[in-house]
C-alpha cells in the first residue's frame, strides 16, 4: 500500500499492473488496474512547465522593474527625510542668485520698496489706516507697524487719529485754522 500522491500513482501505475491507493483522510484503500495505461510523457510535461514559466517571467518583468525603481525612490526619500538638518545645504539669506540674473532684493531693499508703496497709497488716500494699507499691499498688518513709525520719524507722513497722511497735507473733512 502507498499513500495517495498523483506523481507516485502515475509512476507505480507504469511499473505494475495494479496499484493500491489509500485515501489520506478516510484510510480507505482502492485497487486501480493499470493495464493499458500508458506512461505520461514526462519530457512533454517538463517542456510545458518551462514554457509557461518563461511566459510568466515575460509578463512579470515590467512589474519587477517598476518595483525595483519604487524601492530605489523610497530609499532615496527615506535618506532625505532622516538626514540631519545641518547636513542639508542652506540658501543664502539674501535670496537665491539666478544664473545670469540679478540677486533677489535684500530685506532692507524690500523694506524700502514697501515704504515707497505705502507712501504712494497714503498720497492717494489720505487718512488711510494700517489695516486698509495692508489689504491693498497684500501684506501682514504687523509689518506696517514697523514701516509707518519710521516714515513718521523721517517726517514723510503724519499720524492723525488711526490714519496716516503725507506730511504737509490735510485730509479731507479736517478743518484748518489759520492764525493771523
């Protein structure tokens, strides 16, 4: 008696006239006659398996290449995330210099540009408040609270109430008294 396996049954069938097969769970034995049964062509089976394997490898090759690329990208990103901040290159504070182009304006130069922009808007709308200025300039109002006092100190603008006017101008609706 032999345990039932397809390969063992096939080989035994080729060698004997009958084979006893025992079911692995039920432990029942069955005698099968092998007269007239031809031995399968093992070489044909092997060729079929080799051909199918080659087909599957061709189908999987692009996926394997993509997986390899994704693993490489993942490792690169992991290295970039875990690299200490001190090892990463730092940009200069004044901005990035473009090849063949001018430097980005320094913070001091940007401050002068903002001051000039504020002077233009104050001249166009005397009595304008810092909140209105910041909306029109599209900047944070806190920044104007640094720029405007400098303009007052320089004598370019005058603070009247909550608003600002150019020095020497009187906002509309404000009465002036002339001394004789």
